[in-house]
C-alpha cells in the first residue's frame, strides 16, 4: 500500500527550516505505527533547506540509517529523477488530474492528493508496475554507466 503523509503548513527557508522541520515532522512521526518506524524508510529530496544537520539528526533518532537524504549515509542522488519512484511515477501520475482546475485552498489540495493516492491504492497492479520499474531503471543505469537512460525506457 502506498502511504503519503502530507504537511503543507509552512514555506521552508534556510533561516527557519530546522525549527519548522521539527515542528512539522513531529506530528508525522507520531502518526506512524511501530512497524513503520522499525522497518520504514524516510526519503526527502536534496533541497538544502530541508536537509540541515539538525533535521537529519532529529530524523536519525526515529529512522536510524534508513533515511534517504543529503547529509545521511544514504545520500539522495543528485539529479536522480530517473531512479526515484516519486519523481518518475507518483508525481506525474497524480499531478495533472490534481491541477486540472484551480485549487482554492490547502485543504482542497490535500483532499485531491489523498483522493489520487486512494485511487492508486485501489489498483494494486498499477502500484506494483510503477514500483517494479525501479529494478528496470537501475539495470538500465548500470548498463549506461550512470549516464542518462530515460530515452531507452
């Protein structure tokens, strides 16, 4: 099952990110089940504002070495959208339907995103196909010696 937790309450800037990250991540972490904290991975992109040392240290207290991000043992690969399921599968799949009409409020944006996530969850084959393509993409990346490979998919 695909689970997406959303936090849209702040605009991140380098100057306020450490405090706001902790404030926004705490409710997210508190909602996780024990097995999600024990076995789950936490992934964020490499945006500087989201990857302060303080934020990474905070996340390590919950996810240990299961964090994919800058400043961690599992560095978020730069310009890696070809290998990141959220970038090559999830966002393209939900973006256009969500933004087909103007979104008047944050609550409406949340509702639309959750609706699309629910639709994906109701179709396990679609989700499985999307996630299985990670293996194919990794093989292609190795075959192309790390160079661009999107055109071969």
